[in-house]
C-alpha cells in the first residue's frame, strides 16, 4: 500500500508540474501579445499626424494611394481582356483551325444561304484569296493584312466590296453574315439593302435603326449594330418620294461617327468604281469622299455567278 501511495503522489506531482508549465506558457504568451500590441499602438501614434495640416496631408496621401490602386486594377482588367482577345484573334494563324472555319463557311454557304436555290457555292481564282482575307478579317486575325500586302488593308477599317453586277459581292456578305452569327462572333453584322432602308424610312421617317438605334433607349444611350448595306450608288433615284441618294449620304455620314465613337462597322457593296462613288456622293466639303478612306476596298472580279 505504501508503494502505491508513493506512485500516486509522483503522478500527482507530475500533473501539477505540467499544468504549471502550461499556465506559465499561457501567461508568457499573453504578456508577449500585450507587449506587441503596445508597441504597435505606440508606432501608430507616432506615425499619426498631430496638426491639422499633417492630418490633411495624410488624408490626401491615403486618397491618392487608393485612387492609384483603383487605376491599377482597371489597367489589369483591361490588360486581361486584351490578352484574351489577342489569343482568340490569333487562333486562325493555325492552318488547321483556319481550315476548320473555312469548311464551316462553305457548309453554311451550301446548306443555309444557297439551299433554296439548289446550287453550290463555287470557290475559284476570283474569290479564293478574298475568302481567306475575309475569314481572317472577321475573326480579327492579323494575317488578314498579309493576304493582299500591297493594298494596305487594316483590321480596324470597314469593308467595301466593289465589282460588276453578279460577281458575288452580296452573296459573300450574306454567307459571312450567317457564319458570324452561327459562331457568335462580335463582328457579326446584318445584311441589308438600300431598298430595305428606304422602306424603313418611308414607314418611320428616320434611319435610327440603321444608325444610332436609340428608339428603345432612354436618355442618350445608343446601341448601334454592325451592318452591311448592299448596292449603294445603284438606286440613286427618287423612290416613292424618297431621295435614295440623300438617305444613303446621311447613312454614310452617321455610320462614320458610329465607327469612330462606338467601334461599330458599316460595310457596303457597290457596282460603282471608287471614282464614280466619289462623284456620286460629293457634298461640296469633301467630307464623305474623305471618309471612304476608312474602307478596305476589295475588288471582286469574274463573270456573273447568277
């Protein structure tokens, strides 16, 4: 029994020793924490401005630092968007990806656009390079500017397809309009005609839907869309009391402003030459003629495809 008592006392002493050590450690940690908080408080107090002038300067410095951080975040967001766009735009530089898009384009031409005519789209020497250029262009690929290196084509400009009657200008834009909508491309556009625009003006007495598209918006919010207007300059006659030349002129002026401020495109097709267009739409100030410089002028040759 005496042996058991001695063992019990030893265990109890050990437990008390452990508890005392834990309590000492806890108290020491509390003292260390208090000392740390005291020093941090003293440092903050020493750093805080004491006079009104010092406080004003400190507030100004804090606000400046906050604004710089906000601007840095905005720049980083913009850079992220630009990096993403650059990656997407460069995808067609891969020939396999380009060919996949080309196959889809031809499928849409044959099975969507031309299906009701029971005929197939023909790729030949007159349109092969144009198709490659347009595929690159509408996908924002920099290689678009290399297809016709001597023409100075740029990705940021509109398109003007120019050629004789029946060479396939409107058909090309119909095909690409469908292709861009099927691929959910931000450069997707609506393929329209001058006659349709005149009819809209006859009904609404304005060209809003073809230009700024403010009719369903409040205030000065505009939601213009990308458009291709076909056969400009061909029907420059009075149509049911409407001066189609004047309407087209107003359309081109408005769309130039939209291109500058909203980065939305207004492509066109025409049977006229550039010189004929300049003569047709001269306004006495040279403004509209000068704005034709914002177009990639793409000649479409060959015989009638109709």
